[in-house]
C-alpha cells in the first residue's frame, strides 16, 4: 500500500526525517511513535503529499506521491495534529463543507459516516458550534470529517492528545474497526500504551527509525514487559513521555 | 458540474463564517460607511483661521479697507509680510495658506480707468481645504465689491465693471474638491476590502491550521483560491453599491458616466487587489502579519495614487512609480466616470493597463500559490 525509499526531509540544515524506509500493508494499523520533535508529523505530511521530501521516493498504491501528490489525495483521509475544524461553524456544517470539497453528495457522505456518528454519540452535538464542543468530541468530529469520502487510507496525527483515557479507548476501538473494514490506518502518538493497539510500530528518534515491528515481538526480543519500557531502553530516560 | 459544487460549498462556508463574525461584518460594512462619512464631511467642513497674507502694492485707502474686511471674520488670520518677501516663498515656507496680491493702481482702476485685478495664490497641497479657503477669499472679495457698489461714492465701480480675480493654486493646479475626493475614497475602499480582507482571511486559515486540511483534500488549487476570493469579490462590489448610493444621498454626487462601465472597471481592478491579497497571504504565517503587510501595501498604494496629491505634480521618478500602481489608474477611472462621465472608449488606455495589471498580478499569485505546507 505505502512504500518509501530513503525518505529525507531537511529544514535548512536541520534534518527532520532521516533516511526512512517503510513498507505499510493494506488494512494495517501502523503507528509512528516518538517524543515531540521526533519527526512524526513531518513524515505523515510527506506521505500525504502535503510536504515535498528533500530526497527519496514515496509510492502509495503504486503512485509516486512526489510526482503527482494530487492523485493520491482523493484516496486518503487526514486528521492533522492541530485541531482544524472551523470553530465558528456547527458540527453538521463542518461535515457538509468537507463533503462538498471532496466533491461527493451529502447523501453518499451520510451513508459513509452514519454508523460512526452513532457510535461516537455525536448526533446531539452536530447542531452545536464546533468551538463549543468538549475536546473529546472535537477530536471525534475531526475523525468523522476525515472519513466523509470513505477513503481507503487514513492518516491520524496524534488523534488522542488532550483526550481523556475513556475517550481514548473508544477512539482506538473505532480505529480498530476501520482496519477491520479494510482501511489502512497510519497513526502517530506519543502515548506508549497506545502502541499496543497497532499491528506494527515504528519508534522514531531525531528523524531516524530506531526499531520497527509488531509490538508483541518487539517486547519479546528486547525482553521488556511494556512498550514504555522498550521506549525508555531505546531512547534513554530523558526523552521519554508517557 | 462537480467542480462547481465544490466551489459552491466553499463559498457557502465562507459566507457562513462571515455572517457569524461580528468583527468581520463591522469591518465590511460599518467601517466603509464611517470612512466615507468622516472623510467626506472633513472635506466639506468649514475652514477656520486660514493664514492669509496681503501684498499691497497699491497702499491706497481702498486697498486698506479691503484688507480690513478680511480681519472682521474668524475665517482668516492675517499674517503680516515684509516687502522683501515673495508670495510663492511664503506658501512654500508654510507661513501662509493664501496670498492676495493687490497691484499698484488698484484704487485708480476701481474708479473706472480699467478693470481692477486682484491675484489670489493659494497652497494647493491640501486640495480640499485650499478649495474652501479659495471660496471664502472669493466670497469675501465679492462682498467687498458689493459694499463698494452700494457706497455713496458715485465714481466707484460702475455696475457693469466687475472685478477680475486671477486665482492660482500653487503645487496643485487641478484643484481637488469634494467631487474628486469622494470617488477617491470609494477607490480606496475597494482596495481595502478586497486586498486586506482576502489576505487576512487566507492567513487565518493558515494560522488556525484549517488550511492544511484544505491542502490535503483533492480540491484543485484554483477551486481553493476561487472559493476564497469569490466572497470578497461579491462583498466588495456590494460595498461599492452602498458607497455610491451614500455618496449620492449624502454628498449629492451623482454618477455622470455609465454604471455598468464603472462596475466593469471595478471587476477588472479587483483581480489585481485580490491577487495581491493571496500573494501576501502565501508569504505570511499569521493574521497579524497579513494585516501588517496588507496595510503597509495599501498605504503605499494610496500615497502613490494621486489621492492626496495629483500625480502630475509629483517628481518625475515618483510619477514613474505611480504608473505601476494599479490604484492610480483605478482612481483616475473612477473619477473620470463619476465626475466627467467618460465612456469606455475614452478610458481604453486605463482599461488596457488595468487588464494587463490584473492578468499579471493575479496570474503570478495563482501560480505561486502551492498546495503544500512549508
Ligand atoms: N516547517 C518547519 N520548519 C522548520 N522546522 C520544522 C518545520 N516543521 C517541523 N520542523 C522541525 O522538525 C522536527 C520534527 O518535527 P515534527 O515532525 O513536527 O515532530 P513530531 O510530530 O514528532 O513532534 C522538529 O524539531 C521541528 O522543530
Ligand atoms: Mg507532531
């Protein structure tokens, strides 16, 4: 589904992403783990065609993202790290807007997101101004907005930051279902416990890949009990965040 | 069809956001009205204590009483002058706003030898108050001559004789008046609403992070730009109707030329200002920066447009710069249409300039707009 070869991104002389080689399969939940500034967002942005790599290639579904970023965008949903819905619009108006700019009908969008809305218990919040929603519901609405066009590929940049533990569990439940329905989910997080929900994780530090693999296997091979311990072992205590 | 729907949903969203932002609505509709009223009335307001000097080469009884007649009103403050000074110099050094020259033989001429002549020179830098001051001076002189007519001295000023006034503006030969300033204000308004607001609006999306969500969508960059600019195009044209209407109702300025021609020119001009708006927004990171740069740009554009000082009175180098200022040409056009009633054929040079300006600026801005983050 997604493949990168020697992916690099520099900002001036600073290397934010350093020689990343990835292979992500269909219907996989792939997690980028790392402390703030590790390069997760930069990587995700490049995979989406939002940011041009300094060097290296990215192919998504056989398409070169660097050469034709616009072609890839139709098949992906993206939820950026920063909350980015229109606060002065109602929930429903945000949904209608994103449906509109993806060029699909509201009827089609409604079938795409109906189950999600009821699962997220969003119905009664859709009439409210988005800025007035509690944080957890803002995040849920953001996710629904990213899924109006039913994309096969979903990018979620720290979707659970600032969300309470219960809402986080619910969020991951939905992510699981998305993958179950055949969507590829690429998610970044700095919560190490969330790594357990991923099929595979890539631990990043200073733009480089530290380890990559299935969480269970990684824990076994490094002889640790939790991902948190693995991260501490790799990154050193001062970089860790919980 | 689909692409039209994409555009429509974008425009709908923009209008929804505008409708919910009281500050934006105030900027859009209250500010222009206030601007027009304040600036318009500042123009028509009374002028008091205008510094006036007299060069009395006649030194007669009559010339003294003429000067005296000016001191009886608080409109003027008489600045004494010495023989050595020169009228133009007085104006240049801002010692005086208006200079009246009474030639030798003035009294004699008034007794029927010849047509009496008075010369009035005023500082035209501030065209509006100069126009008023001028009007007051002329009024004063007229009243003086009427008083003379009614006086008992039978030899003074026969009825048909009249008085010749040579009125001259220094620094500003084609005097601007209300009729010129109001169309100018409208031109400025159009510039502000389109350029400043479109720049801020796009920068706002950047600042809030919503732009990223738009950039990652498959919507074409032309749709994005069109969706962002179309509302401001519509609003600016609407504002213009309001301004033209207000100018008519409050200042009794009616459009001498054709309304559709005015709209056509405004539409063409808006491509330049909206283009500048996107250009600014692509190069800033926050609304504040967008505000700063667009206001700065606007001030420069206004100063170099002939709004305050006519372009032909500027130094040659500055005139050259003014030529590349689209507002210069739009201001000319709007004044020509409102005041003189010029038609499209008469304005074809400006049409060509504004069309190519819009094409270049808008085209360049569009090309330099990237659907990428930095
Ligand atoms: N546009 C940019 N210009 C300069 N430096 C940047 C830019 N974006 C990110 N960086 C830098 O790149 C590094 C990685 O950032 P990011 O990918 O946002 O990390 P993460 O998402 O893992 O917290 C950080 O040190 C950040 O300061
Ligand atoms: Mg990040």
